[in-house]
C-alpha cells in the first residue's frame, strides 16, 4: 500500500456530472495512479497487511487510497436483495416521510417503547440479521439454521457469478469479508467539512484586467468539490449499511452527510423569505391596529390545516421516483445541475415522452412542474431555473435525511442493537434530529417547487416534532446518567414553545359567564397562554440546570461574541419572551385588548428579573396600565444589565430599542397609537425605564441612541455581530452559526436601524450608511443569483453598480430599504417647505438634487423593462 499515490480527480473541471460510483462496485481506475494486486487472493493478503498496520482500535486510520487500491482489484459486486431493499428505501420517492405524513398537525410519540420505523422500511433486513445471529448460538433451531444457510448461499452465489473464473465458496466468502471491511473503513473517519467565510464573497470587478483570481471565481467550483466529497462519504456509509443495516451510528452519519448538503444549498439559495418584506414592525405604527378574525382553538387548527392544503395543492415536494440524483449531482454549478435535470427526467418519462405508469394525477403535476422549470432554462432565465432546482434539491435531501435519522433513532433505542459503549448515541441522534427539525422551522420556507413561506400548521408541526425529540434526548441523558448539558435542550424546548404560541395568536378568547366576567378571572385560558407559560418555565429550568452544572462539574460560563454567551442567552430569552407577550397583547383591537393584556400579565408575573418575589405579590385587581409598565421596566432592566455585563451581547440592544419605541402605546394605548414612536411618556413613568429620556420625540430618539451601539463604526458585516463558536457547540450555537441565520440576524438589526433613522429623520446618517453598504462584500445568495444571470460565471460588476429593481440577498434589500427611506424623508421635507423666498427655492433645488441621487442609486435607466414590474409600496 505504500505504492499508492494521492487522489487525483481528473474530472473536477469538466461540465459533466460527478460520476456515481460506489465503493461496492468497480472503481474508475482513471482517477488514481497505483499498482493494483495481481489477483483477488493477493488483494485479500494486502488488505490483511493494511489491517495489521492500522488496527481497529488504533489512533490512525488506513489511507483511503490504499483501501481503494485493494477494492479496485476485487471483482464487481452484484446487488443482493438486502442492498437493493436498503437503497430503494433511501432513494425511493414512495418511502418519503414527507408524502406519507398526510396529517400536518400530528406528532408521533418519541417514547422508546413507541418509536417505530417508517412504513416503507424493509423490516426483513433487520430480522435477517437476527436469523444469522441465532444460527451461531448453541440454542439455534434447525429452521433458523436452514434460513441462514439459504441467505448465505444466495449472497455468495451472486458474488461467485461476478468472478472471472470459477472459485471455491471459501474464496467468495473471503472476498465478501474483504469488501465489507473496506466499506467499513471507508465509512469511518471524520465527515467532510467546508470552511466558511461568514456568508461573504469577494468582489471581482476588473479581475481580468488586474490579473488576479478572486474568491467569487472559485466559489462554485469549491462548493461543488465539497458536495462531491459529501457524496463519496455518503456512498461509503450506504455501502456499509448494505452489509450491516442494524448499525445505528452509520444511519446517523449518513443523515449528517445529507444535512450538510442541505445546509450549504440553503445558505446559497435566494428564498421567498429572503426577498423584500413589508415595512419593519420595530417602530410603532401611527394608527390603531385592525381587528383580525379569531376562532376557537379547534376551529383555528382546522382552518390552518385547510389553508395549508389549499396553498400546497399546486406544489411539488419531490420530483422523480428516484432521489439519488439529488445527492450524486452537485447543485452549485449549472453544468452539473443540467446533468441532474436530464437524469431526473429519465426517472419520470419514457423515451417516447409518456409518463411512467403510477399515480396519474401525481405524474401530471410532475410533468407540469418539470416543463415549467425546463421552460426557464430554454428562455435563458438561469436565475429562476437554478432557484427552482435548489428548492427541489433541499426538499429531496431533507426527505432522505429524515429517513436516515428516523432509522437511526429507532435502532438507537433498541437494546439488542447496541453495545455498552454506545449509550450516548441515543442522546446524540435525538438532539441532532431535533436540531434539524428546528433548523427547517427557522428557515420559514417550504421547499419544493415552487418554494413558498411556511403555513402556520407546518410551523406548529415542526416545532412539536423538534420539541418531542429534545424531550427524548433529555430522557436518554437522565435515564442513562450521561454527563450532557441538558440545560441547552430545555432552552431549545422553550424556543419551540414560543414558535407554537406564535401560530395560536388568532385563538379566540373564551366567553365567560356574566357572574365571572371582569377582573381576576383566570380559570379559563387560551392554548396560546399555556404555550408561553411552558416556554418561560423551560427557560427557568434551563437556567436552574446550568447553575447546577456549574456547581457540580465546574462548567464555565461562556463570555464571548457571536452566539456563545452561556447563561446570558437564557436570561435574555426569558425576558425577551415576556416583553414580546406585552407587544402582542397591546396590538389587539380595543374590544379584546383588556383581556389580552391581563393574559400577558398572567404569563409574565412569575418570572421577574429585578424583584423575583414580585410575582407572588401580583394583584389582578391592580390597574392594568401600571402593571404592564412594571413588567416592561423589569424587562428593560434585564436587557441593560445583560449588555453591561457582556459587551458583545447584541440581542439585548435590539430588544431594548424596541421597548423604547413601543413605550408610548404600552403607557397609554388610546393616545400612543396617535403619535407612534415619536410620542412621549410622562416623567413619572419614564424615570423607571432605563435609557428613556423626556422631551419631543424622546422615545424614538432614545431608541436611536441605543441601536446606534451596533453601528458605531464602519464594519464589513455592517453591524456589531460576529460568528464565534465554542469547541463543543450547543444546538442553539449550531443553528445560529449557519450563514442564512447569520444574514437574517444582521438584516433584522440593519432593518431596525434604517427604520429608526427614518422615524428620527436622520437623512445624513442613512447616506453614510449607504456608503458602508457599497463597501461591503457580496452575500452568497446574491452572488449565486448574479452569477446564474451570466450563465454561471463570476459577476463582472460590483454589487454597488447593479440594479435595485431586481435582485436578492442582504445587501440588495438593505440598499433598497435605505434608499427608499431617504426618498421618503425628502418627500416630507418638500411638502413642509412653504413660501417663495430665495431660501425656500434653494432648499427645493437641494431636495430635487438629492432625489435625483436616489434615482441614480437604482442603477436602472428610465427605459428599463423592470420598471413595469415595480409596485408602489405602502408608505413609499
């Protein structure tokens, strides 16, 4: 094995799809330069030599190239019934958990005694292993022995037929053991990881003239190579599973490979949620909230399910009967994507163009979807074509990873498949599966074709599934006495409960009898209230468990930037949840506002920050306005203290600014909605709210002073937010370190900053900020859209020179928002100008010049056809 050279992929720069070879089958010798063994017996001897040099429990793993050299000398293996069944389960559309789960509002039990395999899993591949095991025991029956012999004979006969010359059964058995060992070794080892740049790329303007190679020129190729590495590792693991389908760890690792691929596509995909949204909600509106129709709980759930079915009636979740092309082909290059589309079409249609006979309605929908996507390609709309396939890729890969994780979870709780040193696998699988569900929920996008925003029933179902798996992980850690940080899991359960409560905001308040109506009636509550109470209780439990871990195990509290703030994250989330409960309540119309605010006080009363005993002394007969202000002041105190103790803690800054902006309406809803965030608060109350000054427009100006702490100077990422992860990241840190989450967090702060500066009429600050945006680096979704527009090449212009009428990504949306805010302020200034004296004329000329600058920033001439697609936005 010392004669084997390093891997040398020869097709890395071709336009063809990555070859779908498997380690079970014959390996393409053009990829390697080696001297293979002369015969299968010599290959077996070389394999024994390798295993002696690299023992199973050794610190080093055998060289991959050496194992592939041995595998190249082995005859091509025939697919057995077991391998066919396992591959068919993983890749078949018919076994899809997405399509099988018709009830979007139900959650299966995660109790170890209730966990089941997916309906289409071939259970007999597990029982076959049981038969072989019983055959080796002293108490095996004659029937079991006959069954095991029949299975072994079938498998060996299949492999014997593939040999070039007649050999003995012992030789066939030896080859099978060698091949199985090679598959096991290739499946082990670290999974491929891709080093990120925080979601940023490098600009390429004039790269050909300057003669330098930029990151953008290699972004697609580098990502494609990583996708190929993931496919190689996934194929090796799947090959081993064909021999050992009861190996829970291998099913788990296969799911991880798929989750990595889904993540890198999601980070680069411009989704409907990434497009420009409505006006920001951080600033208080200047009008009373409109009444929204509410429903009893059961009617609300039924209505949301009907809405989900209606919205998804014309959508295609999976395209093609075989999902293997979605893992074997990289999405990140247009050439491989084109090869994938041809492969998917071959799984849907015969050469004569007719659909394959299965469900007629489903095939008709598939054909319509495929034709629409193909039309984009033929018309040169590569941006829409790439995005359409991106949604299908994520949907298919996510579907396959759920199959792998579900199987791993089932096997991990079956004692007969586990050894003494694999107890932690139960915990790890459940935690990772829960995190995967929450990541899907966090994205807020229903993938497939076409992609669209998630429905409320989808969100609630994903949150319930994630919560159930987090609870299962906690049960494993407690029953098996594992030294795991379960406070992280309680923290995530609280976040799931918040997501569930958000889907139930439109639940109708229960009608109370007249003799019980009024202040202090707490016996009947909404499910919304119950969910938020459970969320706050989970955060309190997380806080208590983390303090306990610090005392017993000396667990250090993390104090650094990014998403690693330890106990500060728990404290923040607890009081941010209380604050949001107040915001939701005060947005109710007059008819239900009193009931909503009393509900919010019941939710928040047991979790005080400054005065923990205040909850016990809570008096429901007390004036609602005074009670609401006490809760708000307590939450603001928590935000201020968190920022003071953790200089890099950015989340509390945003919530602090939001509290100041909403202070007028929380003080008095009747007058607060008239002036909005420019209103005032009496000095008798403002003195209790940290950071709130008095005077005209004090609330908005105070919020501007707070939020400016995140924009105190020019930064490449625009605001004071960083990615910093611990050595052993928690589920929360894993979620927040994703590029798409990082971009979403930055956009939330940037959008709030722009909106506050607009309300405070600080036009010069917005102009300066636009200069920072132009100097920033292009984000990944914007790069892939811009690159697809030029047929996959690197963009030849800076993002600051691209049109603001069409585009996507963080910077595009930020520039469009800031430019619109400046234009709105100019329009107000022009309306407020009076008189015809020279000063007024000069000011008008200056305003028109600035307005023309706003037009130039759009980078779109007046004859651009994109103007026809623009709509006049509310407030613009």
